[in-house]
C-alpha cells in the first residue's frame, strides 16, 4: 500500500474489503454521537496488510444523517446512531504519520443510504470524467468492522493535493471546498471566506487573487449579460470546454444538490463542489462532489423524500422572483435562481458551446446503450454483496428492491426529458 498507486484502490474490476478494527469503547463513542464527526483510533486491514494506527470517524451532512440519528430534530443531526451503516472517513496519516495508502492520505467510504440503486456516485463521477471534467474516481467496497460485515459502500477518491497533482499539469495551487467566487449579493467573495474553505496551502500565507480576479473580470467585462464578454473571460480564465461540460453533465444527471441549487436558509449559497486554481495558467477549475442525490427529480412521483429538498425550480440560466428567495417544493424550502449569481449568469450565456457539448455527451457517454452496459456490468459485479448485506442486516435493501431501483434508473435515463427533446 505504500508503493502501489491509486489504480489498485479504484480498480473497476474489483470489490475490495476494508477490515476495520476498533476498541469497543471507541466504537461506542462513535455510535453515541456520529454527527460530532470526531476521530477515534483503530486499525485497517486491506489485502492482508494491516495499517495501525489509523483514525476513523463517521461523516456526512443533513442528508446523509437524515433518519440515522436519534435526536429530536432530523434537520439538526444529533444523538445516537440509528442506521446500521453510516458514511466513514479513514485518516491514514493518523497522528501526523507520513503514511500513504495507495497514494491516498484519506479514504472516503459512502454509505449510499439514500441511494436505492447503489450506483449514483460511481456512475455520475465516471460520466463527468468521460465528458472531460476533472472528477474523483469511484467504485464499490465491502466494509467489515470488528469482524462484522457492515455492508456495501461507495469508495470515493479524496479530493486534496494528491488529486490536484494527478489531474492538473500544475497541481500545487489552491483547492477550495464549497466556497463560491461571489457572495450572495453578487460581490466578489472575500479573501477571509475563501481561505476558510482552503484544502491545500493553508499554512503557506495563501493568496486568493486568482479566483477573486476571475470574479472581478466577469463583472468588469459585463459578462453577466454579454455572451461575447462571457466567452472571452471564461475562455481565458477557465478550461472552457471542461467548464461547459460540467454544466452539461450536472444538468443531464439532475445533480440538483450541487452548485446550481442556491439554498436560502440563513443565507443563499450552493453546495457540493470544489474549485481549483492552477497557478501557471491562472485558470480556475470546478470539480464535482457528493452525487448521492443525482439521477432524481425526473418524475413528479419521485420516491426518495430527499428529492423534495433538492429539486431545482429553474432551467439552467433562468431566473424568477426578481432574484429574491422563493419557497419551492412540498415543504416550501426557500431557494434562489442560480443564474442570479454572476458566474452562473455568464456561464449560462454560452448556448452554442452548451448545445454542441450536450449533443456530444448524449450521443456518447450518456447514450442509453453506453449507460446500460456500465450499469449491467456493475450490477453483476456487486449482486452477491447486495444479497450478502440483505441477509446480514434487516435495514439493508432487499435484492428485489435494489434490482427494481436499477431498472427504474435506466428507464428514467432513457426517458429523460431533454433526451426526448434532442
């Protein structure tokens, strides 16, 4: 694990097993308050090699913890663990150790509790990658804790400095998690907020000039309403084909819990993305994250209740309610049109590029025959493990329910509205 690279970990032909061992009191501590996201110490055995010690904690957000903690308010996760499995983060370089695990310092194991297909993240990230967008690798993995099979998880590549050095010619730049270039009022995002979101270079007196200068150039050029100006600025300051491809894939797979959903609770902001600044080119890149709620909201009778929270009201580039927050969905959760944001407004003006790349995507990676081949290959690969989980855990999906969800996923993709219009 110290000399081999991530290709071993994310081998698409294998379902690896992560055997985690924790002291009983450490596991009890985790289970008593998973939303605290505090690490405990344990060990990991993988392919007959053991790493000891490592750190382990549960991880998630409101959606990931929804219905899985005992606290009184499901929208403020608290209290003891009530679901048999929760997403897990393993910290390989525990306690300052200079250790790598197949080129990774952290390992993300996602529970897929809200995904009855058990495929959304693996499929979504691959589609982004095949469209030319830098995206994490993903596959499936078994997890065993203290000798007990916990279930099947999605193994997702950590987005950090190792990721940027692998994906970009110059990977030493700033990586930001869930920090947008503009504030909700359309002003350039402050350096303080950007630095708070840094995942790399935090201790190197970082400059936020690259991402802030992109924002200023969009405003100064009038790119919010002028397609030629938007094309010029975004063409100079981003990899334009990749940027447009991001929007194409995001909208095609209905990643409604991503950067084009501006939730308005205490303030209006999007979620589930990273930005990366490439120093030598001065270009800014967007990276997808957290796709467990993608591939939904195509039909009014969507069975997943979380879809009611995530659905985006507007088509890409549309605005409503004079850019003020408005209630939407059965629970009336407020949101704001994404195209009220200067970056999204400029982005959505590039219709010619969007239509071309959208056509290429739908006739290539997103063609139903290509998606079906992938899904059927993976269905065969994990079927025994789904059955194993169903036999071991009464909370787990039954094999019949899982197969029905996969069949519905393929039917929804085949009948996806934009596909029919094209």
